[in-house]
């Protein structure tokens, strides 16, 4: 009986405690202001709070006290503390502010945009950006592709040229030998390779500029060249106002076959830098000799360009209609500097390990060095070929390559 009484008493106390805890929920006030107590008896912390009974929204300061008659995060709080609905003007202002924040350039956004610009440009065939750094990224991609294509076309018959040089040298040696009364040899077979490759290619990149060209070997004059300065801050000593320069000295080309390759490459570079419509129009004027010195125009995308036509050299300089934000320029330059330094170190290391022998244009590598090595091999081959002339059938000698 006593156990039953104790159990009943315990249940009664528990029920009263439960009712007592539930009664704590609600607003309370002290000398500092109003605050809200949860069902568990704990005071509500700072931040937005929706009253479960009235569904009105309030804002509590860091101490847990209700704020009133003020603005919080764009909202007006009434005298009794509840949040008032935003006006259409407030909502419009907030949307505008959010849009401006989202469109503000950041280092990562700029870097990704620049990388994307170059990739998309090649598939499109011409540039569309009006921001300097982005436009230059597009042109870098075109320079890589178009100059390599021109070099491949110019040097496609390298083997045929060497074979012809060996054949002519052997025939000359044989003719000289037959001219002797005793039929003896008149010396070593001499192979002249100096005129086989009248032009060479060059591509350089450093922290300040990018320059690609195909030049005439005899006097180092550029036949066709494209370049741009990576310095984008106007107050820098070597700053250039134009973003890209393309030049063509058509009158010093070496042969008709090479001239055709240069013309096609130049046309592609004009279209890439000026757009399809303007690029084709300027190309026709250059071919007709009617492009005037000092002429100006607009690219298809809205950039501007000027013409410098003097001493047989036609230069096209493109200036972007928009400049990057100052912070964007600084961030981009810093990233480019670090990238170029790493690239230069890697290129130097690669050059020490293995000399290049390909006609493909590589940044920082001249085609001339590849040709010199090849010519050395050709000369050694010529000596070997001459020493075995009497032992090999004539038809095999004519086809022997160094």
C-alpha cells in the first residue's frame, strides 16, 4: 500500500514539473529589454526569430534582446520589433546590388575566363572579346596554331630539297672527274645547303611580351610577324596602348610556293584579329595595294584598329574598346608572371636535355638552330656518301639521304 502511495506521488510531481517547464516559453522583459525563452527554459540567441504563436519575425541582438525601430539587413523593424515587409524599391535595390557583386571580377573568375577565351576562339575562327587580357588570350591561341601551320607548309618538301642538292653535287663531281684525262677524282663532293631554307621561324614569350615571326635568313628581316605586350597597366614605362600588332613584309618572300603559304597564314591572322567581315576586307586591300597608311576602322566585335603602311611593311594595330579593371589587371599580371617564369625554367631545362630538330614552332626556340643541326648531319652524310660512291650502284647513290 505504501509503495502505491509513493508511486502516485512521484507521478504527480513529474506532471507538475512538466507543466512548469512548458509554461516558460514566451516573451519576458527585464531592465535591458525584451527577450524570448524557449520551451526548455533557455533564452533565445541572436539572429532572426519567428514567433511560433503570431508568426511575426523579429531580430534579436547578440545578447538575445529584441531590436526595434531600426533597419537590419535591409529590413525595417517596427516600434514593437516585428519585421516589416520590404518595399518594391528595396527589393529592386537588393537585386541590383547582388548582381553587381556577382559580376565583380575576382582573380579566379578572370583566370578561368581567359583560359576559356583562348579555347573557344580556335573553334570559332576569330576573336570576340573586347577586354585586353581576354582578347590577347584568343590571339595567343591563333598565333600558336597559324604560325605552326605556315611552318609546316613551308618545310613540307625538306627531303626533296636535300635529295636534289645531293644529286646536283654528285653530278657535278662526276662531270669534273670525267673531264680529267686520267679519270681520277677531283676532290670531295660539295653539297651547298645554304639556299635550301631561305627562311626560318621564331617564337618567344617572356613576362612582358609575346612575339612570333617567320623571317628571312639572309638579313633577319621579318616577313610576317605577330606580337602583343602583356603589360596592361597604363602607368607602366613600357605600356603599349594597342593590344595586338600584325605585320607583313610581302615583298621579301623567297619563292612563289612560300608566298602562297604566307598569304594564307596572313589572311587567317587578319580574320582572327579583326573578325570575318573586316578581316577579309582588309586582306583584299592589302593584296590590291590599296590599304592606305593611317587608315582606321572597327573590328567585327567593336575593337578599333589602325594601319601603318610604310616601306613595304603593312602593320595592323588593334586596340581593345574595353580595358580590364585595375584589380583584374594586377591579378592577371601576377598570375602570368608566375606562369611564364615556371614555363621559362621548364623550357630551359628541356633545351639542355635534348636539342630541338623539328620545324614546329616552339615558344623560345628558333627554327634556325634546328636547321643548323640538320645541315651538319647532311654534310656528314655527304662525306660518307662520297667515300662509298664507287661501291654502290649509281641509282642507290642518287637516292641516299643524310
